């Protein structure tokens, strides 16, 4: 059995238990699987929002992909993505409008970056 997530594959031991450092991606996968099973049994639809950027206080001891990009920028990286990086994707304005129409409230970029920087500093992943 394997659980797929952004940074790779988490392998399960033969006894079905997962390595403790992989509890977060495993818990997300198992929770989504349970949601799909519940929805199927009760005739419901499931909607999953997969944010392209996750900023704020780190819940795990290691950097996620979004915070790693912010960390690199804060440390002076000038790497850039030229042109369209995900051809065929719906523009963010369309997706954002759908979320706003359902009552979703967004955190400002300023607040998200501030919280992320504070979290990176508190975990000693960013030195002032």
C-alpha cells in the first residue's frame, strides 16, 4: 500500500502501520477516503479544495513546498517561473469567485506571509 502526496510516496509497513513522521499525509488521505465512503453511502457529493499555496503556521517539523518557496525568496533567491506554468488550468479568478460565492473568506497575502515568516523563525527555519 502507498499513499501519494506532494513530496513523494509514503510506504506502509507490512503490519499496516505508517512511519510516525508520515502521519500528516497519511491522515489526510485516510480522512478523504472516509469522506468519499460516507458520501457514497448517503448519496452526497464530495468537494475537495486543493490550494496551490499553503502559508501560515507550520503544522509539521519540515518545510512544505509553499513555505520553501517563500523561505528561498526571503533568503535572496531570484528564481522565476517564466510564462504559463500549468497550461489549461482555469484562471484563479474563476476559481476564487466560485469559492467567494459559497461564503469562503480569504486571508490576505500580507497576513499569510507574516504568519508564515513568524512560524519559520519560531522553528529556526529562517534566521532574521
